[in-house]
């Protein structure tokens, strides 16, 4: 068994065997490769004969090649077959040889050719039978064996030709679909400019070190994650954030691999290289997401496998009653599995690929299936239905405190956290030119409650009313009149307490996203029966926001465990629940929901646990995600019905003797090809 190198970038390589192998071999290969020092990840796929390696240094790849082949892997790019096409891509030469050369060759040559072509299929048949499995390999091998016994070498040649073409088609289409999906995000960099010893030089990407300064000029992609050490540039980050406009990046700012410098020049100090960059982590996740099979895919595959013994039994009955091996072979050549096993994952991969093009990243097939059946949508308010950049509208101090003092102390605490509300408080202080030196001790963040610290020997608390009043027992009644007025106006309130007493209130203006009301209406038009808003605000503020959105049901003053509990209760009632949130405190609910969705600018933890990420930053993409799931599942169900109907017709043709083995194989392969092409069509409806 020989492996060839078909794809390689720094830290990542894919090899493929010339033939497929079993699960035992795959496990042995994975264990042996994973034991190599410096190997960080191994994925072996016995169905395609593929081995994916993630490693720290290029010497690890050399050792892996020695282990697999006993020789160095010298290919730097996909290996090309003699015809110049990509390895694994189905070609037409075998058909030309069968149609035009075979009739001119002596019978002995055609016999040898037929036997040699049949051997791989006979070996796979024997392997399946030895494991006690009646699967598609057993079906194919039995049909070929019958034709050999009948000395029908022409049919043997046609069968091996069509089955081989089908295998090549399956490997190629899945490979290309997966590669196309990853290519929308992948960064390919062979060489980079760096500054060493005061001089700029071009070096291979594999030789890049974290001590180098990477030079990136206008029109070039940033090849690493890092921090700008010198220069200023406008950087287009649409590949990472979906935002089409360039942003200015100067000394001290972070930049990410895959983004592009539109104007200017910067020198970047790398923090992550190659496989460690955010972009490559996304690519690896997308590649591995093929493992997240949709439940419908597993059900169809199980159904197809169960049909194989039935086909064997039917062929046996045909032979018993007719004593006609040709009819029995025709029955054996019709199976339901090939089309279902190929078309279903292709439809999922195509839909995921289409989603990436429309700024919707779905992390697996089972989440597409869940999107198709969503009937309940739960929104977190802050940062999702409202804009992710709230602003400080008013500051109301309590007796003994000044406005600036309340805002300065709040900003001093909030600057340690990335939540939109925290950023708004810090920006509010900056707009007033308030300096907030580090005068407090270590800050304690209580998720979805607030912040606690020590300041000049006093305990300082900042957070929601629930946290200040109920958890910490601070009396807020001295400011009740202000609280009522601000709540009626729809402001979100932050409470500051010092040494057990209320010190002031910060009123946050959290304007709605422009698309939020229209989204709620669109969801109802799509048949989403239940729309619910969750918020940590008090009831009056929550009610004011819900009225503006057209949402009839909301829950106020909820905690993270409350959000997860609400989602769990909805699921237990039989609903398929989609949760949309963007903060750390939304993560438990995102994990609990059937589909967790977050936005591009959500917290890192939210993006990690979410099943769908709206990369364009607009709530309109939620509609796209739902349409994508519905379209993909509709396509899969249609392909299933077509596959069952046509193959049943071919089976009947074989039973009655209308279809000969060769014609059965042709029609069966055409069906597989047809549903596969249909699976790869766009799943989203055409926009008017």
C-alpha cells in the first residue's frame, strides 16, 4: 500500500493511498503516526484512503512518510496523473479503451484484462464476507463473480469500468467539495517578506520564526496572526469579520492571517504562525465538520445497508426459480446505498460551502438538519437584538458622589472585560477625558451578575440590580425615583455600590439593530411559532424593548442558568430551539439549544460553543441560515425519493429480464451521478 502527498501547507499535509483499507488498518496507522514526536493531530479516513497530518515541524512529515512508505515524500503540491489532471479525478480514457480498443484486442488479452480489473472488487467482496457483512462491496463482487463464471468477459469489463468510475467519482466529488469549502477561508502562503538585521528579505514560509518582523504591503495578505510593530495601514478584515470596509491598524494593534492590507505598510510581530492562526483553526474545523453527520444521513445510510441482504435474497430467489444467472446478476447490480451515501454528504457539504459564501458558517451537517426544523427562536437582547456598541446616556450619582467619579470608577473596573457594555462604559469615560488609574485590587467577574473588587480599602460592586440588590443586599431605594424614570424610557441600568451603599447609576442607551423588527416579522412569516427575548434588564426596560420589536413574550432579570433552563424547558416541551446570543453569559444556553447561533463580534467563548456563526454581523443572516437548512434537507429528501423510485424500477427490470447486468450497472451509475449533481446545486432560494 503506497501513499502519495496530494496537499501540503506549513504544519498540515494530506496523503492518500492508492487503494482503500479497513478500519483495523486505519486504527493501526493512526496509532503509529500519532506516536511520532511532534505530531499534533492525525485523521485517517478508510473510505477514501486519506491521511490528514497536523505537525509542528517539517521533519515530522518526513518521518511520517518514512513510516508509511519507507521513502521521502517529495511532492510540494497535488500530484498530477500522467494526463495532467489532478490525482483521483475521473477520466474518460477507460471508456475510450473499453469502446474502441477492447474489440481490436485478442480474446486472451481481454480475459487477462477482465480478471485483473475484477480482482480489487473480488478482494473487497471477500473481505466483507469474511467479516460477516453483506454490504455494497459484497453485492458488486458477487455480480462480477457470476459474470466470470459465465465467461462473460465483456460484461465483467463493463462492470469493473463503471464501478471503478463510480469510486473515483465519489472520492473526487467529496474531496473537491470539502476543499472548496475550506478554500474560502484558507490562507496559502509559500514565501513571506521579513526584516532581519535591518534588511528586508524574501524567505520560505516554513522558515518563518516568531522573532521575525513580517513586512506586509498594500495589496498583500497578512500571513500570520500578530501585533503591528511598525507602520500604519488600512486592513480589510472581511475574511475574518465580514466587514467590507478597511480598518486602520497601527503600532500595538492586532492583525490576523488572511486579512488584506489595502493601503499603507506594516511590520508585524507574529504571535501565531501556520496551523496556529485563527484562520487555519477555522479551516481545520470546517474540514473536521464532515464528521458532524446529520441524523438524516445516518438514517438513510442505515436504511440502504439494510436493503443489501434483501437484494441478495431476491437474487437468490430469482436464480432458484429461473436458473438464470444473468437475471440474478442484474438484481445484484442494483443497490440503493451508493447514491444515498454519496448524495447526502455532498448536499450537506454543498450547503455548508454555500453558507460560507453568504457569511453563514455552519459547523456540521446535524446543525443544518436542526435549522430545517426550528420552530422556536430565543434571543438574548443585549448585543444581538440591540446594537453591539451601546453607549453611556446618563450618569446619576448618589448622595456624596460626583458624576465623573461614578463613571471613572466604573470604567476602571470594566476595562478588564470585552463585553459590549463594558466597552461602552470605558468609551464613555474616554469621551469625558476621565483618567482611571489602576487603584483597585484584582477584579472578580461573576458571570451575568457583575464585577467585584477592592478600591482604597472598600468593596466595590458594579452590575445589574439583581446582583447589587438581591445577591449583595445593597439598598437601592434612595435612587428608586431615578430608577423608575430611566426604566420607563427604556434604558438599561448599571448599578455601582461602594462599601455596601449605592453610589450611582449608569443609564446605557442600547439602540436596536435596524434589522431587528423586520427579522422578527420575517421569522413569523417563515412559520416560527415562538419568539422569545431574554434579558438581564428589569421588567420595565425589557417590556419597552419588546414592544418596539413586536415580541410578545420576554423574560427579564434572567441569569445564565435561567437562560439555559428556559431553553431546556422549551426543548422538553417538544420544540426545536434556536438560541441567538453573543456574550460569555449566553454560552450555557447556546450549548443547551438544538442550534446555538452567535454573531461575528460575539465573545470568543460564544463563537467557540455556537453551532452557527453569522460572519457578516447582520441578523438578516439568521434568515439565510434557516433557509439554508430547509433547502438542504428538502434536497436530501428529494434525492432519497428519486433514488428509491428509480432503483426499484431497475430492480424490477432485472427481475423480469428486461435489463441485462451491463445496462443495470449503467442506469444505476447514471442515477448516482444525477442525484449527486442535484445535491450540489444551490440550496438557497433565488433572490428577487
